[in-house]
């Protein structure tokens, strides 16, 4: 059975693919992570077409369908196949729009049906344990750790937004956080007392992370290539905190904490539109997934507590 090409055997990225990625960056404001995902998807398809003696630019609908069948045979999930098809649709739509092709071979191809999974989240009690574990210890590392976790749960930021916060994101009074999200869109998220206090305590020792005589525009500076704390470093840190809190580390990630923020706010009566704004969702339908969590929770309460729901 054919296997995906290894890194050493990857086909060279075509000029048209590069043009497409440049367009996504310049015109659509796609983030580096989004561009990396598009590149990986298109390179995987290019490897598939190369093994069949075709160029990715000249693929037809049949070859794209063959690719989807091949992905299924490789054991790829429906979600992975759907994402790769979406990347191909964007690419061929670009070629057709730029008159680099007379047709769009992906236009009439339907992706696999997806059941929308409910977001995974922690209970309020589990989050309290996580926050308590993050506050343990002394010194600059402990203060930075507490500030990161308090900020994440207080705001529901994406991990890339959290580690990439500029120092200027915190308002002078500490009441509000200004976040630049997907597509360069700015939003303002209020901060509660615990997060404000944790950030203020961290800022008192932030210079230690700069190195002697150095300055940095980032709230959480680091010595790496980006100049700020990396997503992987923080994710590892969060799993270590989870272990201290007595939680299964595999259950805890920055995105799980973002989901926890959203579901806990809704459970306490937050407005869906306000939640959409705080999460930085472009479409309210993305935010509405959290209402399903509340529906399931209510059904569970009724099943346990309503006298007519009890079995005789």
C-alpha cells in the first residue's frame, strides 16, 4: 500500500502553490499556523499526484476523489479528509479565479459527513484545582506560571494569542485585555480580580526573563526565535501543572481551558453574543456549539432529579 512521502522525498512545492499561500497571507490575513496547515495539505496531495505521474496543478476531479479514497484506506479520520479537501477547494478556486485553469475540479466534490463533537472541558472544581496548582511555588517562574493560567481561564484566549500578547495588551488600569486575533481583528476582553492580581505580580519580576540589558515588546518574553514564550513550552507547562493538581495530563490543554471558560460562562448566564465577542469567533454558529453542552447538562439534571424521569 502506498505511504505518504517522508520529509526527504517530498515533492518540491510548485510556484502556483506558493502564489496561493502568498495570497492567503496578504489578502486573507491567514496566520502562519494556517499557512503551515495549507502547505502540509497541498504537499501531501502533491505527493499523491506525483506517484501517479501528475502535477498538482493539473489534477482533475477523479484524481481528487481517488485521493479521498486513498486517505480513507490510510485510516485517516473523516475530519482530516474534510480539512484536506477544504484546502484543495481553496487552492483550485484560486487557480480558477486567477484564470490559471479553465475549470475548478474540486467544486462538485462533497467531503465526508462529520458529526460535530462537543468540546472537551473541565468542571469548575477541576479548574479550581488547576489554578491552585498553578499558584504553588515561589519566585519568577511560579509567578509567570500563575499569570499564564489565570489569564487563559479568565479570557478564553487561543494559546497563540496568549503567548503572543504584547506588553501593551494590558490596559493601564489592568481592567481590560486587548487581543489581536485571527485576520488581525482586535477585541477587548475584561479581566477579573484574580487574573489582574496574577499579572501584576508577574510584571514585578518580568525583567528577569529578558536577560541583562535587553528589552522586549512581549508580555511573556523568551529567548526563542519568536522572542516570546512558545505554544509548545506553555502546553508542556500546563500538563505539568495538571499532574500537580491530580488531573490526568492528557485531559488538559490550552484549548480545553478555552472550552472550559466558554462553557462555565454560559452555565452562569452569559449572553451568547458577548461570549462570541470574547472568544473572537467570526460566526455565532461557532459559539453555539457550547449551548449543546448546556443542553446535555440540563438533560442530565432532569434525568437525575425530576420525579417523572425516575424509574419506578
